[in-house]
C-alpha cells in the first residue's frame, strides 16, 4: 500500500464551486496546444457541459490531442452514447468507463483534467451546472452546489498526467501483457524534492495497487492531529477504523467537526445518522448542511494538512470506486480551506445528543436498519468494511 508522496514547489489554487472552477478550466482548455486529458463522473446536458464540450471540440480541431473518459453509470447510457457520437465526429478520442458493469461494480468517480502536462485540475466538481441538482438534472437548487477543486501547477502535474494517461489506457482494450507492464510502471514513485513550501501529493484509489491509499492518508493525518480536524462530506458511512480515528482524536482534546450534507437520499441520511451517537459521545461535533446540495469532499487537519478531491467518506469511495484526491502540506492553503469549511459549518445545523433523545423509536430503528442493509450490501462488493 502506497503512502502519500509529497512533491515540493507547487502552486495549488483552491477553486470554490463551478462559478470559479469553470472559467479557470475553460481558460486552460482554450489555451491548450498539445494534449488534453479529461475525466469526469457526471457529464450532463446543460449549458455548463455544452461550454466544456465546445472547448474540447475546438481544441481538437486546432490539432490538440483530446482524450475524454466519462463514467458510464454516472453519465448515463443515453448521454454517454450521444457524447461518443459528437466527439467522434469532431476528432475527440472518447471512452466510457465500465459500461454495463462488465468489469464489476467499481465506478470511476474521479474528476481530473490535465492540459499540456502544465496545469491540472482535481476535485469533486462534475461537468454540470451548479444550479441544477445532479441526481434530478432538471430540478433547480436553492443555492449553487457547494463543491471544490484545485488547480495545480508545478512538479505534481507530472504525476497527475501519468495517472491520467494510465487511466485512459486501462479504459481501453488493453492486452494482459501491457496491463502488467503498466502496473509495474505505475508502482514507481516520483522523487521527493525536499521540505519546501507548497508540498503536495496526488493520491488515487483503485482495486489494484492503491486499494486503501486515500483512507490511509486520512487516518495518518487524523491520528497525528493535535488541534483540529475539519471535514466536509456529502455522504458519511466509513468503516470502523475511520470512525475510531475521529473518536480517538476528539477524546484526546482535538476539535473534530464533521459537516455532512443531508436531504439528498433518505437512506444515506439514515445511514449517517446511525453513527451520530457514537461520534457525539466521543466529543465529535456533527453539523448538517441544508442550505443547498453539499458535494464537497474536503478536510483540514491542524494548520498545514488539507485535502480536496472526489472521495466521499463512505464505503463506495473508500473501498470500491476509483477516486482521486490532492493532499496539500501548506499553512496558507490549509487556512484558506479551513475558512471555507467554517463558513459551511456556520450555515449548517448542529446536532446534539438531546436531538437524538427526541427521536422516536421508529426513527432510531430506521437508522439502524438502514446501516445494517448498507453494511450487508458493501460486504457483498468489498472485503474489510466494518
């Protein structure tokens, strides 16, 4: 299992939601001269998606090699097939990840873009409109979806580019011999470049060499926390080790605050609620975000560790799906990320033990039943979930 390898001298910029992310991404796509690698889980049919499609097609027509990977399930068969036809007509290379679940249950939940091996984007933001619900595409949101990504310049882009190229190769019809060779190549670690400002690492989760890499990054950071742990996630259903790490940190005096998105899926809300008593009794602060759809997968530990990416804190992301996060060791970046999470906490609704005591026995039983069914389902697809 690989640990996080930090590379020095990077410029990592935090981008909040589509209103900031989209202009930065389009600028990079429009300036591309050689190559674009683009991955997304959801590729919608709204104005935002059409703007990105137009930029990718324009780049291809001016001679840029453009490769696009979308997840078949996240995007949907009809939209994915239509995209394939549109991209093919414009010379854009396009592949769907795991159509019809032919390679098992895993989905590519990654959101990655690399342009000319000079600038990369990694985060949780899909190719869709901020003001439209992503699970009901025509339903408007009360406020822009709350999400984050980062723009990366510097040595770390090489590793992101290498991983994006490998993902493109894996998505195609790759002979066994080439797959073995690719696996060996990807095991090589990039050289560390010293203890300098804006150190950052790129961590991915897959079902080969990096099965628990993202969870391990979280556990190491939480285990070493001395002051605070701020975490925002749309879905909360991690395994026992993850929950124990949060509780132990709170018990030793660390300010641990979990900001959870609610109101998207009732069953998912019930699963998360089944953990509230355990967390609250250990001293973890739990806050529910109800302002709009929370899609951010971010965390800050103490004053210098922060992560932004696609991985939720649940079994699907930590044990099954393919994910990609950037971890940053930099005080200024961590302070910026912490400020954003604190704003989200201020907009949320705190949950207390007294709130749990007021719940009817039917609601409490519903939470436990939801968790039991979730746990049983996850055990079917993965080993080690608890």
